[in-house]
C-alpha cells in the first residue's frame, strides 16, 4: 500500500515538508510505502472552468497537476500539506487542488473515491485552522474518509529547525501517520473479507435556480 504526500509549499525542504516527512516516516515504520510529491515553484494556473477535463480526463494545462493525476490513481491514501499564506492555503496548492479535484469530478475517474485523506498545515503563527478547514473540504466533497490525529494537523515554524522544536506538532504528525496506516489496513482487511463497497446513487445536481 502506498500513500502520496503532496507538498504544497514552494520550499522543497521547508516547514511543510518537515511535517510531511514525519508522517511519511511513521507510515514507513507501519509498512506503508510513501512518496512525497512536490508541487514545485513553477506557476500553477487556477481552473479556467473550460471543462476540457470532462472530455479528455486530464487538465488542459500540462503541468504538475497532470503529473500528479497520472500517479494518484495508484495511491491508496493521500496527505496534502500547505503553508499558511494570509490565513489560507497557499495560492499554488489551492489552484493545484481545484484543478486536480475538478478534473477527477468531471472525468468521472473517481481516483479519490473512498481513499483516506488528511491535510497538514504549517504556519509561523496564525491561520492554521482556517487553512485546515479549507483543505478538508476537497476530501469531504469526494467521498474520502478523513483521517484525524489527536489535535488539528498543524506545525508551527518559520524554518524547518523551528518545526523540529515543535514537539507537539511532530507528535500530531506521527499519530496521524499511525492512524492512516491503521485505516488502510482495516480497509484492506474489509475488502479481503468481502465487505462490499457502498451502493452508489446517480448524482442529483440542483443548482438553486429551479
Ligand atoms: C505569502 C506568505 C503569507 C504568509 N502568511 C502567513 C499567515 O497568515 N500566518 C502565519 O502564521 N504565517 C504566514 N506565513 C509564514 C508561513 O506560513 C510559515 O513560515 C510556514 O511555516 C512556511 O512553510 P514552508 O517552509 O513549507 O513554506 C506566510 C508566508 C508567506 C510567504
């Protein structure tokens, strides 16, 4: 089993990475494979609502979003990390997630369906819970079980060295990793035991104009 951890920070080895690394190390101890996917520093456009993805199955812009979507189908779980920028998720990871999740929705591929997910946020000081709420909304729209920890998944720091001193934050990351590993093993055991996936319903979309 494999968990894909997305670093939504422009800093490849920054504070968000330090938090994700702690989750990844714990997952590895639990026998779960991990990969940290960097969204990088190149510009990531927002969604232009062209809906091309509904026809082609990938985003009209060829960048890290499509590279992520190409490997996301093979992952069993996800952790999305973001630095706090102005009390919200960073602009690049917001655009990245809008396009990744919209492509999945429009294409009907359902690569996130019933796969566990967690958000991890990093701030110098404030805006963590607002950012955490923002990221969790992608999961709860996509039928992804949200894995939690003993607190809200945040670390504090302006540098990775600061984050390493945030002992509570790092413990939250380790507990998150163990909880995700446990959930993945339970899901696998359930499937092996023949527990069927939930019955699906056709989507009803009411747009509040009729
Ligand atoms: C544009 C920008 C906006 C920021 N806004 C906030 C903020 O609202 N609250 C906060 O505590 N830190 C804020 N920070 C600091 C970062 O959230 C913090 O240093 C974070 O841990 C950096 O993570 P990273 O190294 O993974 O990028 C901001 C940083 C930048 C670059």
